[in-house]
């Protein structure tokens, strides 16, 4: 029985190790770059109307967006409303966001801040 558990555990993919330079910043090619690439791919697919990609993007980023909104608003209801608005805007503007240069996560966080300033 323990052999089966060990085999199942060893067959799971391992999370990429983060490499950092002397200052503690992540180096190119480390996990954050892979994450940014994955988010960029999801954003590009969302721009073409892929609802599964959008749902995946939501699942990945909604907790971060919500925490950002909760830091701005005094209650959970306003943070929830702001989070919904952010993702409605992402869905509507995905073709524009996907074509902008730079880190896709930065673009999405900028979109979050724009919504929070607007509400």
C-alpha cells in the first residue's frame, strides 16, 4: 500500500524552483516568467472568446484582485463588486490587453487599479 502512495506522489509534477540573484530578485527563466507567459497565453485566448481560458484566468487572479479591492474598500460586498467589475472589464477589453507590450500580469493589475479608481 505504501508503494502505491509513493508511486502516486512521485508521479505528480513538481513546482518549478525559483532562482534569484544576489538582490533576491527572480532571474529570467524562473517560475515568475513562466507564470507571466501562462497568463499571457490565457489572456490571448480570452481575447478570442475562449471562456475556459477566461475562467482559468479568473480562478488564478480573482483572489489577488479581491485582496487588492478589499484593501481599498471597507467591506467585503464592495470588494466583491469591484472584483466582478475588474473581470467584466478584462473580458470586454481582452483584445486590447492582449496586444499591449509588457508583462501581462502587470497589465491586468493596472486594469484592476483603474477600476478601483473609477468606482
